[in-house]
């Protein structure tokens, strides 16, 4: 039986290494790639073949939900397991609507990771026990009805990228240097983001980013 090939994406290196160690200790599983953020993850899939990607919902540059949508467009058969610290069931809806087959809480990873992988390989969906209960069937059914459970996001990929960096406390200059664009371009994007979201104060913008899963208070 050939190895089941997995790519990991999480900007927390120690956590990612821990997941890798767990996976590589099991027969029949192989980690074939690692990414620090969503954009790097998409680049990896241009170079390697994989059966599954396990990714964090909150990552730099391109968050897990957007990365999942992009991955499913590129390779619809690739299985996606979301790892997240978010316990709000709305994130489960969003993840399943984006195309993910599973949603695993990080706190459950050490005990439930293999169960999640096995269930997804069998063509089923998986949701962490702490979140599922009697909700699993309803969550899956609702997510398959279309994107109505995940409100349309008016932001472009670049604006989402910049929003996450803003929410993480980076200055316009730091963002410009990181993305190789001008400070004026960053300012323009910031203005557009606040206009599209009808948000006028930075504190509210940061709260929006946290609420939508672009970043988290713990990061």
C-alpha cells in the first residue's frame, strides 16, 4: 500500500513540527511538504503531489479559508483538514463551505489527529468531538447548501493579506517592505479596506479581522 502524502501549513513552527513528528511516527503516512503561510502553501502544490493538506485557519499572507478555496479550485480531489484554535461553530461552517473535509481543534490534535485522517480518507467528514455532538449532520448539510453560511467577503486577496498584517500590528512601512510595494500603495489598500467594510476606527478593524479569523488575540 502506497504512502498517504500530506502537506502541513502552520506559521507556528513548533506546533507544525509536533504534528509532523506524530504523523511520521505512523506507518503509511508521509509528510511531503511544509508551509509557513497560505501563499507558500499554494506554491508547494505546484511542485509536489499530495493526498491531503492539514492547515491552520489563521496564517500570514493568505488565511486558511482562502487557501482552502484556492486548493479546491486547483485540485478538487485533495482532502483538506483545518486545524484551528477557534471553537465557535461558525468557523466550522466557514471551513466546510470553503471545501474542507474536516475541522480539528488544536487542543484535540494529539488524540484525534489519526481518527480525523482515517475518517476523511474514507470519504467522510470529521469535526472535533468538542464541537460536533448532534451538530455534525446539520453543519455538513448546511455547508453543502452553498456559501450562504459564509457571508461574501468584499476584499481582494491582496486586501485580505494587508488586513491580516495590519491586525498583527505592523506599520505601513513594515507591510510595504514585506510585500515589496510602496508605502503609498499600502495606505491606498488600507483606505479601500476601511471603505469596503464601512469601518472608520482602527480598533474596530482589528476586531473585524479577529472575528473573521484573519488572526487571533493569542498570536
